[in-house]
C-alpha cells in the first residue's frame, strides 16, 4: 500500500542521490516529486511584515499542533458509513481532480504524478466540506495547480528520454571540435580533431547540415541513456535524418572512412530546439517521415580519429570554421 510522505529540506531528492555519487532516474523522481520554492514561502501575510508573520505562524503551530487531524478523521468516520464508501469517494474524486493535470503533459511517466497532487486536492476539498479546514475549494484548487506547475517547471522533472535529448543538445553545442567536417569551407585549412565523435555533413536532400555520430559517441553524448528511445524521439520530432527508412541510421559518403557507413544523423537545427513544447514544424524546413518501426541500431562501427571541426552558432544552427589567432578566411597564418 502506498503511503504519502511530505518532507521539506534544502536538497531535492535528485540532488541527494547525486550527492552520494548515484544517478537519479525519472522513475524515482515521479515517486518523490520535488516542488521547488522560489521567492519565499510566504505569499500573502495579510498586511503583517513577512518576518513577523513567520514568527507568529511558528508560535501558532507550536501551540495548536495535533488538533486538525483528529477532527478530520472524526468527521470522515461520521460521514462515510464504511471504508468501501470512503474508498469509492476518494478514487472518484482523485480521477476528477487528476484529469486536468494529466492533460498538461504527454509523457506517461509524468502523467503518473498527477494523481499524487490530486489526492492532496481531494483531501483539502473534503476537509473544507466537513468544516474542519478554513479554506475555500477555489483556494485549494489554485494551491494544487500552483504546486503541480512548480513541479513541472523544475528541470529535474524531465523523463529519461528528455534528459538524454537535453544532454545531446548540450554535447553538440559544447564539443564542435570533436566533429570532422566533410563540408568545403572556402579553402580554410583543416586542423586536427581530438577524440573524434563523428562528422559534420551536408544533406543532399535539402543542403542543410547535420551531425553524423558513431554509436559509442552517441551514447556518450546522451549520458548513456536509452539510445533507441532517444533516436526514435528525434525521429518523431523531425530532427533525425534517414535515407534508408525504416532504418534509423543513414548512410554517408565519408572520404575518411571506407565504404558508406551508417551513422546516427542529427539535423543541425536540433540546436535551436527549445524543449518538449517545441515542434519540428517550427524549426525544421523539411521534416522526415514519422516512421516508428524498430529497426536494428547497431552496425558495429568503429571510431577512429582524424581532423577538422566547426563550432556552432547557437542562434541559427549554421556552422562556420573555427579560426585561431592570426588565421584568415583563406587559411592559417604562417
């Protein structure tokens, strides 16, 4: 049987797990939702100075603790003639309360949290109806919606797949020098690429640019999350380039590699993605077909190293060659 727990502290559950060297997974975070408090917990002090109000509140809690719960339980027993009647009421009202909250998100993992917030709303509403809690139903509803919105606004609320996408985006932005360019850049001289993770390529279908990553490099870039789930989400969003559908990888002519290797290919405009609320239509000129089959991802590619990389412009997603001190557009200064 699940037991609701309410705890306050300086550290979130995620921070506490990571403090001990662990990794917080989405399944853990939906079981213990962290609600961040920004700008103080006292919103309306009724005209009293917030500091003085806080002192009065602490004194009142120290004097009157332990009175509401017994009164609430006694009122529940008087109203409901059996545990079955109480259970049926709670289940019905929780479903009603949770519906509007769950519709705010698409991910199943996040939908699972809505009933937890809804249960608190049902308890408050019942306490108000039984006359033991001096708050209106509207105030209770607004409080639950505020708490749910605060939880949703926290970056730690992301699913494992969404985290992997954020990690990938940060990796592409922060490591342009680990991608070897196959795109001519006006005669600029290439320079060595260390720890090569893939290539910057130009897509023949529309002339746009994309990152073509080796398997192991993609796992590194996504924080070793579920590779297949992240690739399929990129496909759904329209940021995955494919030229052998239903395969999720694309073949490329890479002069530095033998044959035509298959690589996970992410369109460069993925860098402009603003998160789960964004759609491919807003950022992708020509999106790929939404093919959700599950073809094999692993092609046994190796990762050797060689030169040339280009840093991004975060605003446009276009790439220009990196120049070092004294270097001109025509090449390096000698």
